[in-house]
């Protein structure tokens, strides 16, 4: 047993780590925003928005992976209900922003992608991977910011999986698909909004009946105070509203909704290029958008800039909450699950045109049919991933 003096030293050391983490994250956010501002205010603002997303995700432990796991295993549907609120609010915001196609002289577009076999297969693979890896696109970033070494492994594999899938994209693009279907373009924004909100209400009603009298995590906490804004924890409802509002702000500033996994694929490609890989050998990387992104610095890529902000924002939140606790002892089975899960998520997200954020959240909010297809196929994958977790002692 440690002596009283040793216990005091441990507490002081732990507190020092928290202060350093919070201060380092905040300084990096401020410095990064100032550097980005030298080339224009938009990237600097998006970097800060990323930071706020990271704080929101971390302080509320707002995870898609854990929400589905808790629903499947314990009938705790509070996380999914918070997602329904987030989607409903985002739908209204997106309808206001996208109905005219532009705001303040800037063209705005939604997250639209073809709904086809590749989305179905990709999201199914992603669903398995996120349960093994321990987090989806946003969950991986905010837990890395919170100091999780295991999730750093997941993130590295995530990047590699996306890069791997980029070479297979011509094959996947040849698979049967219906094309990009926007409910708003087909029926008008008013009808599309009413249709989607009605579907969310139906899902809400079904979840309430299915959960029965099982105890749930409350969407709001009665004891929440201003102090909790900095130190956490946040109610799920607050995070849901923040994420919806910040996604809308992302559309307004960048011209398109929040996405995550494109940045991971680009990071891996940048590293491969530095190691001697020739992008000219890949049809995907010869495309105009991918080639342009690969030829420019990461500070010109909106997704990469916001991803960096999310990690730093989560780091600040973890330090303020006193929970920045990196651990370097990783069981071999857990490490294997992180690698396998990350590869599956990276590959699945690339062929499905996004993850739980870019395809599901932003896609559904944009009234894109592929967003609904994504979640419909990711949920069965999640169920399989949950069955595989015990094999890795998770």
C-alpha cells in the first residue's frame, strides 16, 4: 500500500498531466487557428468548429458505437434517441440552408451519394469494424484526443483501410446502384422534411415501446450547471443540439456538410507518396478532386483541418474533466481487434461514401437516400461485431 505522501504525489502528478493536456490542446487550437487565418478566415473558423465538435463529443461521451451496443445488449436506447434529436434538428437547419442552393453568395450543397450495393456492403463492414475498433469516425477522433493509445492504433488502421479501398473503387463503382437520390430534389424540401421527421417520430415511438421499463441514461440532467460546460459531463441532449448546429455551421462556412473519413484516406495517401508511391498508378488518385487534394497541403483540406480540431478539442475537454489518461499496456487480443476494426472501418467507409458522420448524419440531414441505406445496413453489421467482441476479450 502506498504511503500517504506517495498518494499525494500521485494525485499531484495526475492533476499536472490534466493541466498540461488542457493547456497544450488549447494553445495548439489557438495557434493553429492563427496560422490558418493567414490564408483566409474560413479554414481558421472550421478548425475552431472542429475543436467545439471535439469538446461536445467528449464531454457527453456521444458515441454511435456505444449507443448501438447499449441498445442491443441492455435496451438502453438513450444514445439512439439523442441521435434522433440531432438528426431532426439538423434536418431543419439543412432545409433552411440548402433550399436556395446558396447563402450570402456562396454555393451550398448537401452530402449526396449514389445509393447502391457498395453503400450496403461498405456500411455493413463498417458496422462490424466499429464494434471491434471501439468507435466510429467521430468516436475514434475524440477518444484519440482523450489520450487513448489503443484508438491511435485504430486510427492508423482506419487510414490504411481507406487507402486500400481507394485502389478498389473502380470495381465498386461498377456495382449496381440507383444513383444519388435526394428526397428534397424529388419531392421538395417541405415534403422531404415532413417525410423524414415523420420517420424519426415513428422510430422514436418504436424505441420507447421496445425499451420497456429498462432504466435509461437521461437525455438531460437536472443538476447541469455552467461549470459543467467546461469540466463536463454534458447531457446527451446538449451534445445532440451542439452537433446539429455545428454541422449546419460547417455547411454555411465550407459549402458542404461535416465529414471525417476522407481525411483519413488522404493522410495515408500523403504518407505513401512521401515513401515513394506513384499516385499516377491509381485511377482514383488521378481523379480531379483526389489529385488536387493530394497535390496540396493538408491545411487546404477541410476534412483534415476539422479532424485536427476535433482531436485537440477533445484533448482540452479530457484535461478539463481530469480524464486524460494515456495507457500503453495493450492486451494482444485488444490490439488485434483495433487493427482489424480500423481496417474494416476504413475500407467500408471509403466504398460507402462515408462513415456514421459523412454518410449517415450528414447524408440523412441532406435528405439523401444513401444515408438511410447506410444505417439500415450498418446495424446488422453492428450486431455481428458485438458477437465477435468476446473473442477479443472486449
